């Protein structure tokens, strides 16, 4: 729980409202950094892992790729997306989960009570994701393994963890940070995993992943 918190919102009053909702937990208040109004401001502190709270109501950016750029800039960061009701269905959350976002709060009438709980969960290394999204994600991986795993092959527990992170657009460096291993070890596991799946490149895995999901139209074409 060593991460700082930073709200990323282009709406000043919206950012203050989010910060006020967090203020019920003194622990969270002590970790709050000044909010970032733009991506450039959020990128100013490189190699500074944070829990980013992304305001989906105000940001004119696609949240998935934004989270990827922020994580690349500050490995070890985590992401909580605040979504307006029209953009908080399972397909949207599934898309964002594939981009590595670990938590979602829908901005309905109870969001201010949920937000501190969600932030604390993410700071403790847990997810704050609806069960139906996690179930759909698990089904995608099972479908891919059933279709693609070469005869006589099986995945180790570590390779299973790596596969989940590859599904979520993590780079080798980000996998290493997430699993507390070296980047060289992460690369080794990725290579072994792709070999067992009969794939030459990780990009091919993401192509297969899109065909294994009922939300294929929501997934990015340039993964």
C-alpha cells in the first residue's frame, strides 16, 4: 500500500468532488497528490507509481490506451476508472479490463460511498471489478487454451499468471513489476508460453483473444 493517489480529470470541480469523496478515509487523504488536468500533467512524474483515478466523465481520451501510457511512464501503477452510467455496461468494463484497469466505479447515486472502498481495495492489491466481468475474462482464457494449447502441453502456475497479464496488454517490464520478477525472467516465461500455444509473437495472442470473446467488437483493433 505504498502508492500515492492522483485524480486525472479535466474538470476542476469534478476533481474536487472525487477528492472530497476520498476524504472520509484519512489514510487516502495523506496519499493524495494534486490532481492532473491533462495527460501531460499526469506524465510529468515519471517512475512514480500511483493509483490513478480516471474521470471518465471529463476526459476526452480513451481510458484504456491512456492507462497503458501512464503505466509505461510509471511501472507499478494501478487504475480505477470512474464511469458515467451510459459507459458502465459489461462490454465497456471488459474492454477496459483488457487494457489493465483494475477497478470500476459507476457514477450513480452511491458512488461517493463506493469510491473509498474501491481505492482501498486497489491499494491492497485487489480488484474492484464486477464478478460477471471476471467470469467472462476467465471464460475467454479457457476458450483460448482449449483451442490453442498444443497437445501434451500444460501451463505452469506462473505461466497462467503471465497469460492473464498478456491478455491485459502488459509489456514484459510491466509483467516483471507486477509479479516481482526480473524483466529477463518475464521474457523467458512469455517465450515459453507462446511456444506452448504455437504462437510466434504476443501480438498473435491478442488477435486470438479478440476472436475468443463475445465482446470482440469492443476490443481495440491495434492491440
